[in-house]
C-alpha cells in the first residue's frame, strides 16, 4: 500500500446516492450491503460507483485487500474516453468489447510477444498459444487469453493471474472455471460466486476484430459478420429457384438428430427478397444468417440445428415487448443497438433478448437467454452455473437495461495497470525505448518456438 495507492484512494472517496427503491426509506433492507463487513450502506465507491461501503474504514480495508486492482471508473457517455481513465463498460457488468486484431502489429520475435507471454502463469496456456499452426492463430489465441483475464478481473473481482477458463468444442462455448479459487477467506473476492453465480461470456472473431460480450445472469452468445461487399450474391438470384416454385408453406421441422437442410423458411425468404434494392436484400440476408448463428451459439448447440425454424425479425421490436424501446437520448443515434424479435418454430421467445449492432460496418447480433435452456453435453458448463433456474422476475429485471454499444479496448488495457509501463517499454516506448530495462522479476520467461 504505497504512496501512489494511498493518493489514489484519497482522491476516490465515497459518494452518497439514492440506492434504495424509495429515496425516503431509511430501513436497512432499502440499501445494499457493505462490500467489506456486510452492514447496510448508503454510500458507494466514488470512482467505480459500484462497491458499497458503510464507512471509510471498510472502504480502506477493502481497497488494501484487492479492490485497488479492479476499481474502474464507470463510463459517462457525454465525456470522451481517455487513456488515463479508460471506460470498460456503459452498463455495470455488461461488457461489450472489440479488440482490433488488424491494427495490432505484434510479431512472433518481438519483445512485446515475449513480455505478454511472460505475464501468463500457466505453462499449458503458454504452450497452447505458442504451438498454434500459424502466427495469426497464435496472435488470436493470445488476444483471447488477455481479454478473458482482464474481463474477469474487471467484472468479477478476480485476480488476473488466477483466471481459468475453457473453450468447449462440442458446444462452442466459453466459460470461466475454478471460480472458487477467487474467494478469499475474508471474502476478498466474494463477488465472483455470490453476486454473479451465473456469470456468462462469449467471444467471436472476424478478420479484423475480436468481440467479447458478458452478462451476470443470462446465457450469452455473440456472432458477427464483416462489412457488406459486392461479392455477396443477390438473394433474388441465389434463391431464384425457390422463389419461382412459389412455395406457400414453410419447411416442416426436422427430427432433433438431423441438421436442417434449408437455412431459410419460405416466409423468411420472401421477407428478405421483397426489398427493392440489391444492397438492402443482401443486408437482410446477412441479418437473418447472423441471427441464426448467434442463437445456436448462445444455446451451445452445434448439431441437429433447425436453421429454418429460427427467425430473427428484420425490424426492431415495438413498445409491446418488455424493455424493447430505447430512451429518447439513445434513439437519436442512427447506429444505436436495436432489439429485434426472435421466433423459434413459429413461437415468440419472450424470455430471450436479441440485440443487433451496426458497429463500424460490422453486423453483430448478441443473444441472451434463460440459463435452463443451455445445452451442455458434458456437464462442465452446468457446474459453473449456481442458479440454472432463476425466478422469472429476477431474470426479467436482469435483462431490463439498454443495450450498450461496443467499446474498442486497446491491448494495453487488457493488462493490469501495474504492468502498463513495462508493456510500453516492451513495445519500444519509454524514455530510452527498448534500452529501458523491463521488470521480469518474479514472472515467467517461456521459450518461444518459431512459428
């Protein structure tokens, strides 16, 4: 607890805000519990506006025991993002990150690559990264590892060096594991399991970006497609035979074991091809396909997918859908995320939320669904979910928030702040560039095979 940490804590302080359901209520039940001692609290951390404290003593003890490594200022949309105080999210615990892989000019023989690998304590993880078949695959694997560790540190109070996660090929799902290791006997990292028993995240990469989304309760999936190009076929030409047949009925539902032979049903295909312009028809086809992939990634289903039975509406939801409208200030922007209706086998899915993003010409669909619908062939994912059957009111309240936009996160911000200066030196920055000595003391210096 050095001089700089003390100065940061003194600047942070606590702020009074109306936390209870009734600002005039003074009962203990109307306020959240202190993050340190558990008593009712009327104040929160003045920096992240999330951690509640009943006194300055409790805040100081919690700051010393670990909150100083994870305290992050909450975003304020009217203020520009700065490198000094990077904003990781708009809605608490709902992260939407985009990592620019194309502009990351890391090389396999660089000090930057060696430095980043040296921060990862798990030998098996380092070996998995360095033994990829090609350099782009190794670069992507490294970006995923850094992103998941920083995400867990920021959102669940986990220790960056102790984060453990898994990608399950059979379900194409990512999830945290060994979460009990984050909990200290003095409840230092209690948020990991107690406040977010169903914490979920999902990643998907395109040629240019790695996208990561999270949610504290609902199962989550993301799928993305790059910008529209003239190389994409016109749906009217690609599906001319189906349109000429004048098919009047949708494709019947196949058996659970068989993969659907058609991606689009008759009604959905007509809706796509009725647009006047070729570009609009391509955009509608892109929207339909990305929505189907996002839905099945959220479920964790990789076989027996009934493609034609899943329809993501082309138009945003109306006021009749709970939480489906945007606030007036959010609706002003032409590229704000929009919630679209989801139908499966002709039935409206009221417990699902499907958000469509047009972010830097990428078409992104983020789906969230109830945990009890998740498919888990091996049972590993189910063991990480403490509440597979949350109450309907709790589930609806957890989803009743405006969909945040994606935030581009620089590689440097995927590391704990205490390593930022060393990372800059590894990249050739600093006062003396690469001549400046980096602090490798106490960390790992793996052998880096040539790829």
